[in-house]
């Protein structure tokens, strides 16, 4: 597909990385010569230095041949204007980043009046993800698939972990639960393991099971924690405000610590029933005096990854049961990922995943309904996809049969049929109407079920 991306900042760079790996024809537009130089040196993409909301610049990019146009700069107004011009010049589909609350409320109007096909709101998406994490009484990251019927948990195997030293084939006998270890990350490499694979300390694994069975497994592994009642939010920008509004609709008690006095005054007007505390700087003594140790959860949302790391590690030292950290630099996410009590959320990756799913649906118009969900993990080495089996060339063929010819490093991880979940084995088959979870570490772009097969 021919794609134009306006904005080579955080979201743009993350999106370009994913799109370049799928070998699209990409042109990047940004006002910064340095940003263009960096992105074109790193990936095989074309670069144009200039404003993405400029009629002449967009004409230069050849909008009449563009399949998808993305405007993901930090300015909502520029993104909306850029999409309107791109549509007028002939772009087939337009996508805009819109994050301000006032504009987000008018998303339907922008779609209708400005011809914007898809609106992505990174800040709202992050707030939704944090809210999901706060409502789970767990100390780990748990993803839901197939309408909540299937759960995927990411676990760190420590030295004394009950799974350490066991082969995958021994897990069922040990725990009495039907589950599947979909991926293992050892060191920096992620891969799909076989049944004789033995888990070792420092492995990071993803386990997939039916929701009710996953709950029993996590109880046996002692991951279930108490329900979150009290939340301390450190830093409150746009994400924080979205999250605060969501928390006010629950029975959770919220306290905000903010480092900008004017922002504190604004928050007191917008959130009159929320406790707001001002602090001059990120300081452990101040956070302790504000009673951080008494809270069930700490959510660190400052504009600095370094500050968020400091806050989260201090919360960990105080024994705060649940810690959620906004990160922009994947290096910080890797550091916190080694600590099982912490969850990291990235506006860039959440938005890029959402947009990538949109691209794959457009790229598979014949199978447009198949890709329901796309999730990246293991430093983006692994994709977990939820696919609907409306069409498939191998209906009724057993997974173990040579004729099924599944791609290497790709796994059919779960099948749901008539509301019942099965963890498949070699005798399993896919039938019309099934919902299928696929896990892949292969360098392929999966948009429909036929993409999981080797091309003969």
C-alpha cells in the first residue's frame, strides 16, 4: 500500500517502524529536517521536509495515489486540516490523531464533515488501558480475547517460581489446568516453544487459557491481590484528566500529586471532589508525606520517563500492591518489565497497534471482518491476533496434517466454537464461524487466516 505519515515524532516513529517491517511504500512528512533525516536513515522510506497541512507539500507527496494518509503530529488542529486537504487531493483513506477532550467529543462530526475515516486518541486509549489494569485484582498484565472468554497472562519465571524447571508438557499434570505457553522470551529473543521445552529462571512467558481456568491458575500461583480502592496519581496531564474522570465514576478514591501550580489550580476547578496536592519536584520524601504507602495503586503519568521510573521504583520499595507507569522510551519499559509488580503503558505502542489493525483490515478487503484484535508483546517481537473464520482455505483439515502447512514460528493457540473454548492439539480443526487466536513471531503481516499458511 502507498502510505503517507505526517509527523515523525513518537507515534509517527512507532507507526513507521511497524509499517516499514510490512514493506509498505511509505512517505514521511515533518517540519524538522533532523527528524526526516533520522527516520529515512533508519528505515527504507521517503522523506519530505515541510508542513503536513500545506496544500503544496501534500501535492508533492502525490495524494491522488495514496491508499492511507496518517496525520499524527502533536497538534489536533494541524492533523484535522491535513486530513481535509489530503482527502480533497485524492487520498483514499485518512486517519487523524485527536487527543484534546473538546475535539475528541466531536469525533463523529469530524468523520462526517471532514471526511476523516479513523480517529485515534492515544491519551484516551492509555487512560482506558490503565482503567482496565486498575479494575483487575492482579499484579500482572492480563489481556482478554474473544469477548473475555480467553485470557493471556504475561509471567516472569523467577528462581523459586512454581513453573521453573518444568517442561511445558508437565504443566498440565502440575496444575491440573488446560493451558498453553504461547511464547517464551529468553534474553532478548522471543520464540514459540515446543512441549519438551523446559522453563528456566528469568524466562518471560505468555500463558493462554480459558478465562475461568486462568483465574484458577493465577490463584495457585498467588498472583491474585486485593481489589484496588485507593489510587495515587503522580502527574496529571491529558491522560491523567481522562483517567480521573473515569475513576470518579467508580468507588475508587483518587489523590493527585502535581508539580505545576497552575495545573493544580486548573485541576481543582475541573475535579472539585478529588484531592489535589502540589509538589515542587519529584521527591521521595514528599511522596511519602502524601501517604503513598497507604495506597493500593500508584499511577505515574508525568511527562518524564525518568521521573516516572523514580516514582514507580519508590512505590515498589514502599510495597504499593499495583504500580502502573506511562513510558515513552521502550528502554524504560524494559527496565520495569523485569519487576512483576509493575505494568507499563505506552501511548505510542497502543496507538500504533490500533492503526496497524486498521491498515491490515484495509489491506484484506476480501477478508475485512476477520481481524478483530491485534496485540504486540515481548518488545514487539510477538503478535497475538484474534481472527474470525468466515473464509479459510483449510477448513476441516487437522492442524497436524501436512496439508495444513502452518508457517514456522506461528501457532494456533485457541479456538472458540459455539461459545466453548478449546486449547487445540494436532487433531483440532478450524470450522466456519470459529474464532481463532493466532500467535506469531514470524516476520509476516497477518490480516486473515490464510496468512498463517506457508505459500507453496
